C-alpha cells in the first residue's frame, strides 16, 4: 500500500515553489462552512487573548488564530498559518468540548505543502482499550465507512507521522491522508468533513450528562491532551521558520489555551 512518511518541512523543501493560493482559499472556505455549522449549535465567545492576525500575508508569511469558549465548548480554535504564494498553508478547526458530556472532541486540519493533505479525528475522552463502552458507542459504528474510504479513494495516500507521539494520538478511525490538489479531491474532503461534523453534532445533542463528581477529572485530562498535542506537533517547526520561536510559542499557547482569559466551563 502507498504511504507518505516524511517530515512536513522536508516535503515542502523538496517540492517546487508554486503559488497554492487558490487551493488555500478553497480550504479556508471549507473550514468557514464547518465553523458556521458549529456556530449555529453552540454559544461561543471570542477569547480576548487570541493572537488574531499576524505576519505580512499576502506579501509574505502570515496567519490568523482565533479561539473561542462557551458554556459547552472548552476551547475552539479556527486558524491558519503559512505562505500560500510559496507552496505552504496549514489550517485548523478544532473543538474541545466541556466536561458536561463525554462526546469525543472534533479535530480537523488541512494542509497544502504543495500537495493536499487532511486530518480528521474524533479525539477520545477515554482509553479505548479500557473503556469498551466508549469505543462501542463512538468508534465501532464508524469502522465500515473508514475502511471503505481507503478502498474507494486510491488517490488518497495514507500519511504516517514520523513523530511517535502524534501516531499515538490518533484514534482507530482517524483520517490522515495526502492527495493531489485536483478539484474533485477537494470535493471529497469537503463532503467527508461535513458528514463527520454532522455526526459529531448529533452525538452532542444525544449525549447524557457526565456526573458532577467526574467533571473535574475529565476537564484536567482534556487539557493535558490538548496541550501535549499542540506542543508536540512536528509542524510547529514551520512557525519557527516563518515567525521565530517567541511568536511560535505564543501561537502554540493559543492552540491549547495557555493565555486564555475566558473561564473554562464547569
């Protein structure tokens, strides 16, 4: 089976420098559609400490990071970073639920380097090998469609991170693929992400409340997972390349809420 096994920066450096602005804008549009669906369901407030816009885009590297919180959402990040005129852009839409429910979190990332790449996962709220009920409810029913995607989309190449921690963070139903930037492949990604976000919203509406005594422990575990994923992301090296270590550290804190001013949901 085909497989991609390269560092992000090496894949970018070994590719021709091309303007991928058109693809970048299409990916931005997909994330805006998905965020609109989330906005329609949840009460969200922008966090005043969010980095917001930075850099010199469209004349050079740039980006934007907006973070939100609300009664049901602990931390939602809508962001991008890169230099689309020179082959690279990294976009995120990730929603971390509060401890009132045990529904998996929603993770989405899109990349141009200069080929396409996407990640989508439902980030577990329990150890799946210890909590069989969590697995049976949220992951077992998705298995057939996950396998079907691999069989029916031969142009999508499985991406294996060279970072062991990132591999450990993926659930059994994570999507993590490289693909050619053809319009039909972008349509495939859009359709899949809309279906997955729709499934996630249904889970939230159907979820039973977590007992009060268990919420503090769940919130602490959520924050630890979110911080570890943000700080250990191999793609952070691209932030350092474009903006330096100090700004990258601020952006990483923005991903997990290290500078947040809004309270966490109880």
